C-alpha cells in the first residue's frame, strides 16, 4: 500500500535529527513506512518505522503507538526482530529496530530461495529449522502476554549475517496484550486448557491480512494466542506448498488436505511434508480454537521431535533465552516509554539501569534530567551527579558532552564550551558538533552575570555625614538591618543603614550613578520599600518611626510614629508601599498590621491580633490586599484592606518558614520562604492551599520576586546565591553565584534598549555590589540513547561473565586470591557488568582477602525513613539500621530496606541520639518542657534501652545530659559524652545497668566518641577543641591533642595509633593525629563550610566524611586528598555511620533535610596482598 500523498517522506540522503542519514525506503504498509537509516555516530544501519502523518488517520497513529509499546516491552530475543528504542521526531513516534537486509520469509518462498539447491533431506531440515525458530519467536511474545494477530510470512525476517539462517518475527502492528479488557464479543474459551485465554481481546477485522487470518478473526470473535497458532500454521504450510493455494485463512485446512492428497504438485525443489508435521499443522488449523495446541512452546517442542525423527539427528540449536538487559538496554527502553507517554514505567526502568550500573553515563543523565525538570533536584545537583561519575566514564569523553548539555539548558555557555573543548581530542561526535552549532547559532541564551557595580552604601563614612546621629551603642544588628530595595529598572536603589541614614543610589543622574543620604531616623533602619517609578520610599527604623520619602526632592514628606519594637519581641517593623505610593502598610508595635493612606495620613485598616506577632508583609500592586506572616508560627494571613477582613490563612507548619513574602501581579499567587526552613512555597490565594514546594537553598531565604507573568521566580538567600525558578515545575533552572555575602534583594528588570522584556534579574548583596544577571532561555537538551548491541553479543557476554565468576569463586575457595582478582576484574570490565549483583557478591567476598587501594564508585542504595528522621544508628555488622524523629524510632533491615519494627516515644519527649547493637537499641531523650524552660539548653536527658526481642524498655542512669553516645566493642559496654564535658562508661549486662567510670576532662560538650576494636582505648572530641585519649580499664585520661577549633567528631584507627577529628565552620578541616606523640601528622584538603562527621575505615587507608554543605566525601589518609565527592543532602549533612566491613555508609541531613537518611554503597578498588 502506498503512503498518503500528504505524508512528508524522508528523502534519501537526508540527515534527520543530526544523527540519521536516510539510506532508502525499506518498505511501506497500511500504517506506516520503514526506512533504512545510517546512525552517523555508531556507524550501523537501523530500521526506522514511522506512521503516516495524516490528521484523518489519528486512529492509525494510536495503533502505531500501541505497536511500539508492545514491541519495546518484548526486550531482546534471537527470534524477535529487536526494537532498540522509540523516539518522537517531528512529533511522530519513530521505532528504531535492528535492520535485517536479507528480506522476509514471503520473498524467500516466492523466489524459491528458501529451499533452492537443497537435496530433499536438506530441504526438510531447512524447513523444520525455520518452523522451530518461528515458533520460538512467537512463544517469546506469548510469554510476555502479547498476541501478534498478524502472523504471516511477510512478518518473518530472515537474517543471514552470521552465515546461518536466523528467523525473526517482526511487525507487531496489531499486537495486543492479553491482559486487556475484553470487548463485548470476547468470551473465555472455557475448555480449561489455558486460563490465560480468558483474557482475550476483541480486535475485529481492521488491518487483518485475510489470507492468513484465523476463523475467529474473520468472524470478529474473541482472540487469543491460539489465533497466532492458526496463522503460524498457514505460514509454515506455505513453505512446503511454495505459494498460497487458499483465498482466505479459514480455508487453509482444506488446502492442507489437498496438499497431503496431491503432494508438492510437481513444483521442483519442494520436499514432501513429514507426516508428523502434517498432523501437527492439521491440529493447529482446527476451526475451533479449543482444539488447537495450547501454546507455541508445545508446538516448538513437538517440532524438535519431528526434526529428530525426520532427519535422524537431534535438532542442533539449543532453545534460546531472552537477553539479560543491562544499563544500555534499560536506558533505551525507559526513553522509549517516555516518548510513549508511560513516565512512571520509564522512571522504574531508569532505576533498574542505575542499579545495574550506577556510573552509566546516559542513564545518570536521562534520569537526572527528569528529576531536575520536575524540581526534585537543583541545577547544581544535576551537575554534581554527572561530575560524580568520574572523568574516565564513557567512551570518547561522554561525560564531558553530557555536562555540556546540562550547562546549555541552564544557560552557562562558557562552561558548556569548556566541557566540549575537553571532549577527547575534539568534539568529533555529531551530538557535540550539534551542541557547538546550537551555541554558535544563538539558540542558547548566555545566562550569567552581565554586570557588577560597586555599591558603597554600607561604607558611607562618618565624616561625610554631618549632622547624622551616631549608631546607638550596644544595639545588636540583625538580619533586616541594611535592607535594600530597588526599582524594576534598577534606576533607584534604597538602602537602610545601621546609623539611621537612608542611602539612595540613582543611576539616572550620572553615568556611574549618584549616591546620597537622607536623614531622619535616630536609630538603625531595618526595612525599606520603594515604588516602581522610584519616586517614593517607605522606611522603618528602630526609633519607632515609619517615614515616607520623596526621592526626587530628597526629603521626608511624612512621619508615622508609634511603631517602636518592644525589647521582648523578636520581630521588627516591616514596611510595604503600593505601586503608586498612595498606600503603605507596616507592622505595629503590638504585632498587628496597620494600613495607611499615605497622601491623607489616614488609617485605612488595622488588622491581625497581637499574638500573631506579624513580622513580614507583602502588598498587592494596588494596595487593596495585604499579606502578613508570623515567623515564629509559620503562618500567613491574607487581608482585605477595605473591610479589614481576613480572607485566607496559610499554614506552612514549620517555625520561621514565612519570613519572605511576595504576591503575583494578578493577585492569584503568593510565594513564601523562611530563614530556618529554607524551602520556598507557592500558594493559591483563592483556594488557600500550597500548590508547590521548592528546595535548593541551604541557608535562609530573605528575598523573593515574581516575574510579571507569574511563571518564574527569583530568590536571594544567606547562602550567597540567587536562584531562578520555573514555577510551572518547581525547577531551579539556574543557581547564580558571585555575591560574597547575603543577598538582600532580588528583582526582575527590563533594561533600556534591550528587547525581550524581563530577561534580566537584579540582585543586591551585603558585599556592597549590585549584579545584573541575564536569565536562561528555553533551550531543551536532548535525551541520550545508548548504542544498541545485538542480542547475540549480550548473551555471549553474559555467558562469559558467568564463567569468570564461577572460576573466581573456585579460586577464592582455594586461596588463589590473585587469580580470583584477575577473573573478577575481567568480569567487571565487561560492558554492563560493572555492578552486576553476582559479580559484586564475589568482589566483596574477595575484599576480605585483599587490600583496598582506591574507590571505584559511590552510589545510593536506598533511603531509610523520612526527612524528619535525622537521628540514625547502624549495627557493627551492618545488618540493622535505626532511625528516629520526634514521633518515634524505626528499625530497618539494611539489605532489603524493609522496616522491621518501630517504637513511639513517650509524650513530651524529644529524641536526641540513637545507637543499635543486635536486638538492643539505645535512645537518648530530652524533656521538651525542660528544654523550653531552659531556652533550649540541655541540662538533663534520659537514656533508655529498648530490648527488641522482648519489647522491654528500661532506663539507664540518671539525669545526665548526654551529648554523644558510643557502643564499644564489648556489646554490654557503652560510652557517654556529656554537655558538661565529662564522659561515663556503663555496663549494660546487669539487670540494673551500672556506671563503671565517671571521667571528667573536657571544658565543653563532648561532640564525638570512638574506641578501638579491643575495647581498651577510647577517644573523645570536644567543643573545647581537644581530643582526649582514655584507658577504658581505668577510666583515666592518657593523652590530649588538638587546639584547632570546635571539634565535631573523632575516629580512632583499629590499632589506636591515629585519631581523625573534624572541625566545623571555624578552622574547617579534617586532621589526623598521632596518638603516641600527640602531633598532627596531616591536615586534609579544605572542606567548604566545615565537616560535620568523619570516620576512618577499618584498614585506616581511607576516611569518610559528611560536611555542613551536604556533601559525602571519601579521602585517602596517606595524602589527605579527597578522591570522591557526592552531593548527599542538599540542605546540609549532620551524621555518617560506617559498619565494620566499610561496604556502605549511612548518612543523614540536618533539620532542613528534605530526603531522609540515605544508604550509600562504597565500591572499593582491590589489589592482591603482597
């Protein structure tokens, strides 16, 4: 059938998608057209099948999509034409399958090639060989619950590439899953022979090939796999008849009878059909499906026996098995399902691909881009995942190319070009060339800092301010002092100064702008606002006044008194002004919100209650609505100014989560953010609900700005970053770095003589700079397909790996560890088998008898628990983990990630620490009421022992304020570190646990504890900056080291010779100490933000740390260099726990963590012992 005229066919020689050169048309059918294409990078030919582009044939396109989905889900089998992947090109789904150039069974029969030149016995052998492979292919489809429904010789390809004839079933255009809902005429066969046939599907006659169709197809009745068996028999019959001798498929039985009566009919080269085969085909061609064989497996098995009896020799081919899909194939299958609108199934396949190979470049990129575009990770996290693959990952600099694509989507053109320049000897791959061409053509907006202007408002010298009052002595500065606000075009910037001045910068006065001060406030100015035209500014100061300023006239035009902050209040006055400067709002001294007509000095409304303690404000452009928020309670209220009525209440649920507010221009959305809870929330004002939560900042967010169309958001934070968000997805499109201080204000700006609207952002920082940022465009990086491999290669590789692993296991048993290492290294080098479970199991077994010399990879295994569970413990053998939060404690099976049991805390208790050893769990709890009375200071705690096997919980010790907890090598002995700087050693064996030693020593809280495997020596780290060594037999301090700032943790080497300690933000580093001499022998590479926790591995060769910036780091102790960095917890990490075997590490985040405890696999590089 010819394609419709309006179908824009690909032309021979045309290059499609910069990847495929069209070689020619391989075939056409009723639903689409098949092209032979050459993949320019891979150098292989593929078959590309596309539907006709015809709006009136949308039903055909839907059927084509169904075919593609069915085909890709079949995987790879020797007797199925393999579907490698599906992509949408020019809006049409395109199936890319293996290209088989030798034609189909129909053409081989018609030309006589199938049996030409063969002696009768050889001809029978050839025909039976084709029939058996044909049956195996259909059986594979049936096992995957797929009924082909258009079985015929034309849909069977013949592959002779290997010098043999391989049969491949193809074209699943009418195929349907047998689990589909039956149509009105569908019914179970009810013969009890095949329960699966009850799930039959009604398809009807559309698209059928009548000459091979079964009676039930022609009669529009229910179909099953027995339908394919019928059509299969008609196709095999044609091999022996040499041509089709029946007009319709339901007459094939009569044709078989005539053939058996007349023989081949004198056609040369056609053998006689073996009697066994004739009998089998007769049963397959029964009109009643219930009388046919039940499965193709039965048919194939009977054919194998017919082959033996007819030829006198066994059938030479073993029954094939489907290929074991590795990361390449799983990645391609996932991308195919994405283009077929099956996102959930695609995501599961990406997970499987990364489980098979955590460093697989394409899967890491594709899965990461999915998460980034859904707002689950930031742009920097996406880059970190690719960087974590290691520079050696992938052929031809694949990692650098993938990094370039991410940089292009985030608009970092310079970084993209740098990555492409590192692309091996040069960007030879078509994808890399296409990326450079897109950059050169201007398809990628070059986002980044367009200009930086020095803004010296904070450095306004005292001598240049005659008449201005000095800053009040003893008054502490706070987060709002020095607040900055700019007009949308950055023509006017207003800053509140700690001295009481209002500093104004006007760019319109001079080429470099004019800076001047406005006098009036007698105390620090802690909030400001300015109208969009730069004419009016509203300021609030510690003197209790709110002032309205006329900027062009440089004078105060109105003073509103009585807003002075009471000393016991935590907030300060916030101010906002309407766009025309006619309405102002501020928080009053009693915690309410006042809204004033600034022109008439008239109070329009006083809203809210004192207990709401409002601290932040946002106002609609027309001044008709105001939003106020309480930082302490994480609640905001929407007020109607005219009526003074509260329209909506918004509850974030976290303290200090609504310190920054902004309203959309159309009044439909509100965005909030906090200084402790670093999340950004988007609220629907009409529905009063949170519609999106966005995470990425690691410190408090003080400033927000919505674009005029409410599609994008800018945020500025104390982590010194500006982030650009897409509110439709919640994605952080770009993180801008450059400020060396808190970001005080952000704005979308429209610059004069620059077309394109709000293409720029503006940020003001406490580093005394104003920065203009060009924002990213809409460039969308392409997905990355893996090069497909033939099914035969996959199977041969799998067999080779199985052999290598078996030999390695024997070598380990015989003590031949070098031989085992050589074999397993070869197995892991096989493409796709780097992390195959059977290979890893042997590798880890071998690790007990070899030396660790490096790290192959770090990969996340799973998450245990929820984000709130930021206390963790791990048993020494690594079998059990314990996590906890304010609600209670959970115990987990580490190997499976299954939750085993849980325990709720007593009412009024707060969990502070955890440890687990076998069936016992230790829990440190604090009394919440006591914490509140003591302003959060820990003065006492309870240590409880939970016996998991009996459920018993008993208290250990008194009201000792426990800061740290450590289980020694002796299962019955625990070491406690206190907030008072002392240590205690306890024996848990007696019915009433007893204290063995009280060990005073540190002058500040004990933050970390460690002990040697023999249980004799312990080390403690304190906030006094010292590491102390203890003899646990006597309880005596036997050594002191340190003095380099507040210590966060300590870890002793197995032999007790070295101690590794970590420091926080002050003197941030890891330091290795010689315990005998007390000398620091090594300071490790710097850690941004400081380390939160660190541990030595059992062999002392490596260390594992987590830092306050959220990274998991692996170190070499002999050099102090970091060999791997993984972004583990974007909001900061607080704890890492290693089991004795060091095969994984459990980490947890801080109070603002959004993920929960994570288990990471550590895959070590091994070498034979000398």
